[in-house]
C-alpha cells in the first residue's frame, strides 16, 4: 500500500536472496520512481498526490493508445485468444477479491498487446509509469470492488477482432484512465 516501509532484510527473506541484489533492486526502483527513499535511508512505496496521479494517468492516456494502435497490424488470432484467456483470469481474480492477482493479470493483459507494437522505448516508458502507480493500484482496486473483468477489456478485444483502430485507441484510453480519475477526486 502507499507509504508502506520496506526493509532490505524483509525483502531478502521474502524472495530468498542476499542483501546485495535487494539493495541493487531497491536503488533501481527508487531511480524509476517506483519507491521513495528518505534522507535517513528509509525506503517506502510512494504516496501519490492527486496531481501526480493525474499526471501519470495523462501519460498512460498518451502512451498506451499509441502502443495499441502500433500493435493492431500484428494482432493475430493467437494474441486475441491469449488476451481473452487473461481477461477470464481477471474475472476469476475479481470473484475471489484477490487484488494482487488482479493487478498482475491486468498488467499482463495490457503488456501482451503492447509487446506486439514492437516499440521498446514506448513500452519501457509505459512500464515505468506502471511501476510508479503500483501501490496506488491496490487502493484503486479496493475502491472499485469489481466482480468481473473490466468492460473496456471487452471493447479492446472486440476492436482488435474488427481491426478498428479508432475504437481500439478509445477503449484503451478509457480503460487506463477511468479508475485513476476516481482516485484523484
């Protein structure tokens, strides 16, 4: 959750690794804005202001529809079927009220599509935004209380099947900004 303190020992123990790789991973995550570090060296998940949430939502609204549009010409039936399976998994995680599994599956849904864009710099930027929003996504999940897969995911899949770029971009933009707007109110 936002503001949660992390310790090197705790992370090392949880993942069964020594302090050196944990320290290096934390440095990288701090550099990417996914974690914060105080002057005293305390590492925590970021607590985002409404302005920061709006900024990151705007970045997602710019980057992700473009990634989807670039992926569209390469979106074959195997990809669409994979996204349908992931979307079914999302519905199952919602039925179980499993926020971490939902967040992971939701990112997998988007990443599966965006990898087809063959735009590594844009994907890296989107992933950095996702990292920064990670802890906040848990709060969003608690607020939405969904019982099924997001409606916009169905629209994304339908637009992919139809080869409809404007509808695809609109569905992606709506999907990536809808929930974040709820948090910034």
